C-alpha cells in the first residue's frame, strides 16, 4: 500500500514536471519569435493619359508577384512563418520630371491569390497634389493566406481627376512585407 502511494506520488511529480517543461518550451518558443522584412520587387509601369476619363476609382495597375516562403524558412533555419502583414507601400512618379500628383486624389492597394479573396492592405485619401511620391498607409491586415502559396496579385487603385499632366507617366510601386517567424 505504501509502495502504491509512493508510485502515485512519483507519477504525479513526473507528470507535473513534464507539464511544466512543455509549457516552458512553448513560452521559450514564443519569446524566440522575430520579425523579418521582405522587400517585394519594385514594380514599374506606365499610365497613358488617354486611358483615363473622369471616374470615381480605377485600377491603375496590377502585377503578379512571387515570394518563396520555403527559401526564407530555409535561409533563416526556421520552423515556419506565423503571420505576415504589409509593412510599407509607396508610389512614385519617375517620369516626366515635371509631373506631380495633382491628378490623383486617393489610392489603395489590395492583395489576392488564386482561391483567396482580394483584401485591402493599404489606403490613403490624402495625397499631396504637388508631390512626386506618396506613402500609402498600411492596414494591420493579415496576409499569410494570400502569400503562402507563393504567387499573389497586387493591385493599385486610384481616384483620378483628369487630365494627367503628361501623355504618359512612368510610375514605381514599392512594398515590403513583415513576417513573424518561428525558429526551430
């Protein structure tokens, strides 16, 4: 009887030790998570002034991008990527040198993937009309489902007040994604 009580006590202590060890491991794993920034490739495109008549909002450009999450995981020796959000989105006028954003009143950017709905990741309603670049305020939107397949589509929408200041305008769209990663 005394042996059974000792065995039960030992089993209880052992169970508690395992529970404490595993919960501590999870806490350590949570503390070891860190963020990395991934710069998407710069996207250059041209807007032709003949394409834009007075409209409330139009699709200015869309591009399909690739992010190889497996190579990021391998490069940093990670267990996986926990979440991802856009960290920055910026548009710039590259040419002509005399052009500014007098024709653009607002902009927004969305991301989508095959089988995953289009989701807004950045938007602004205040673009300086005399500026040549604009940071588009990012939302705190989780996009791991859109980028986890590797291929995703980025769309830039804008509200235009024609005419555009030139026959064609060379534009640049740049963006970064911040990912929270889990080490091995």
